[in-house]
């Protein structure tokens, strides 16, 4: 078995190359002793590829750098594939010069050749190869160009024959200035530049999006447009069509088809399964629309700039701007967001970010928002949902300030982030990223939500004596015991209480539980239990209360039992306090 180490700076296309080479034959875990992601994959039965963390240098300041250095020093590595950004060689080759110290064969992969050419950068591959004394393969990973040459090279299985002579050895420079002078000389001899207006275009765009006066208004305008796209132009209209088909076509036809079936079977199928799962599935277009917008921002290069913008604000709560990325991931799902805190440099940053990530409004809450906003705030859905997302951010900021000055009193870490080139996202990548979110949503609907819908149907139709009216059911008994807790918040019905209880499994289940309890026609029934003030208070509670079981398990896995239990308890208390304030203050103002 030959071991190939894949290493490079962050955002150079390392993950794209790793995925292309290994396909589904890959495994993800943690490096021993640190919460840094470990990726291993196999090209075939004889070649293992290890994707090392993205780093800028081998100075061993961060956990990622320590992991990479220890692996190259202590593991039997047969080949180093150093992937670099061809459009920014001066910065990338700094790490390359340091890799020579490990006395391993190195193949230099020049990625983003298309970007370099568009910027007027002309690289003489042969000359650069002779200067660095390395074998070089040019590629454009995002377009799949050149990856077959890497695969062919590895499959020849003769990479261990690459020379390691005196000229190939590490040059120990006295300081960074000497290193960059060495790199600069190599670049002058190997690269020519032709004039191109795209460099100026990038600067002009940054001049607006990063301007000290326009930057933050532009950020909120961009986010507002994404919500407009989701709730007014595409997502919600499609969801309404699906809901209409569910109410007026599927359920009536199903009732007709099952009219001669036993009552309990008909109720299980129509009220339990179709009512529970169907009430969730109709929100698929909303989720797809939202994540199409977010994927567009990520692929276009704007998201890194948003992190840069937020650094000053994030510092107030004890985090660097780099923590903004896991927080944004949290808008999708808390589980990968908590896992992505591994990329943060300090243990303090990782733990603090992990605790406030669940306050970001994940897509599982979106069906609850969409349902209540469409019923109680017609014509103002965008404002209501946007206000909830904004509230989550504000509360996270306050909690960050509180934790920074109490349980996380430690030095702050420096913030380093590369601002990538602006580019028009490729339709295929956008579709894949968006569908990945939708696929996860559908998988959850077909497993967790389906299972819980059946359990909810059973508990709401039976008690210890057998089948009964819903108000005498086991579910009603549980809900009535919990209802006093929520009465001061404006939603003291047992139906609301048990919906929140099942929502601990997955936040979407709040809607499916209501679908089972009330029946599929929630538009006419929910106003009997909520008004505008109590419905918004309910949404605030859903926004802030205890993370789902999967997120808590991830928290336990990454940071231990104490963190998971603390997250469970503090968020429930926080949600209760904020909802109490919202309900009672709104009632006082609008009285």
C-alpha cells in the first residue's frame, strides 16, 4: 500500500481533487487528540490518499499545522501532492519550499489554471518545473480538466522513483523575507503577465462590497434578496402549489380509495403518514430556494468577504471572522456547522462557536416559520422570517459577549482568510450543492419524520384503554402536563407543548406533529389556538430552544458530555426567557 499525502493552502481546490480521485471510497473522522477532520480515501487497493488540513505554512501554530507536520514526519508517506493556486503562486509556494524539508518525492499540482489565464498570468510549466526541481501537473479541478493526468500518474505506481538529490533538498532560509525573495526570483524567470481588465474589475467590485460605508447595507440587501427569492418569487409559491395538490387532490382521492377500509387504518394512512410527512414535504421548494441562494454566495466568492466584514463584529464576542463560516453553515444544519468548528485555530474559539451555532436558524426550522408566517402574517412573510433569522444572530452575539466575559476568558487568535476571485458559479455545482440539502431533507422525511409521525398518530389516538378521542389520548395527557410551562409564553395548549417535545428529535417534526394532531388543514385550525402575538412568541421559542438530538450527539462527540448537557439546558432557559419577553412586551404595547 502506497500512501499519498495531499496538502495545500485553504481554498486551493484540495477537496475537489480528493473527491475526484477517491470518489465514494473515503472515510472521515478526527485526528487523534484534536478536533481536526481527518480524510482518507483510496484510488485503488494499493494507493491510499490522505487529505491533510489546509494550511499556509509549517510553523505549527495551529492544530491543522501540527497535524500536517506530524503526519509527514512520522507516517510512511510515499508521495506528497502539493496543490497550489496557479493565480497566486507567490503565497502558495511558501508552503512548497517548506515541504522539501521532509525529503519526500513531491508532485506540484497547479490548480485554477483557467483563473490564472483569465488574469493574464502565463506560466511556463517546463521552466517552473526546472526551477523548483519538481514534477508539475497543471489542472482546473472545478472543471475536471487535467485530473485524469494525476490519476494516470498515480496508477503507473512509479512515483517513488522521483529523484531526491541534493538540489531537491530543503533550503533553510533565515527568515520569511529570504524565502519570498527566493520565490519571487523563481516567478520572475517562469511567469509572464499580459494585461487583463479582470484584475481591475475585482478591485472595483471589492471597492463597493467592502467599502466602509456600503459594505454592511449591501450585505443585508443581499440577504434580503435571498429571502425575497425564497418566500416571494420561487420557494413559497411552489410550496403553496404542492400544498394545494396535497389538500385538494391527494388526500380527497386517498379518502375515497380507503372509504371501505377499517377506520384506524384509514386514519393511520391519511392523518398519520400523509398528514404528518406531507405537511413537511410541501416545504421542500422553500428549502431548495434558500440554499440555492446561499450556494450562489459561496461559489461566487462573496461568502469569504462576508467573513472578512464580520471580523470586527465577531471580535466583540470573542471570535475571529473565520468563525463566521461555521455560523453560516449553521443556517443549513447545526450538525455540519458544529463539525466545521474544527477548522478554527483555538480550543476557545471552537467551543464558543459550537455553543452559539444552534442559535442560527437552521433549515429544519424553516417549515415552522413558513407555516405560521403564511397563516398569521399574510403579505408580511418575508419580514417575519427575516426578523427571526436576525433575532437569532442578535441573541448569538449577546450570548457570545456573555460567554466571552465569563467562561471563555482567553486570548484572541489572529484572523487570516484569503479573498478568492469573483466568479460566476457553475450551474452544475449549484445544482449539486442545492440538491445535497434537499436530499438530506427528503431522507429525514422518509425516516425520522415518518417514524415520529406514526408514533404521534398512535399516541394521539390511543390511551391505556384502547382507541379514543384525541383529547383523552396519551399524547393529550403528556401535553397537559407540559402546558403550564409554556402558558406564560402565550401558547399553553397541550397541542403546542407536545409539538415542541417531538421537535427535539428534528425541528421539522413540529409541523408534522401539528399535521397529525389537527389534520392536514392547518390554515383554518391553528388560528383557534394562536393569535399573531402568541404565534410569533412560539416561533421565537422554536428558533432558540434546545438543539435537536442529532446536534446534541454531535456536540457530545466533538466536545464531551458537559458541553452537550450545557447546550441542552442553557438554550431551553434562553428560549423561555426571550419568548416570555416577546409575548408580554408585545401584549403590553398592542393592548
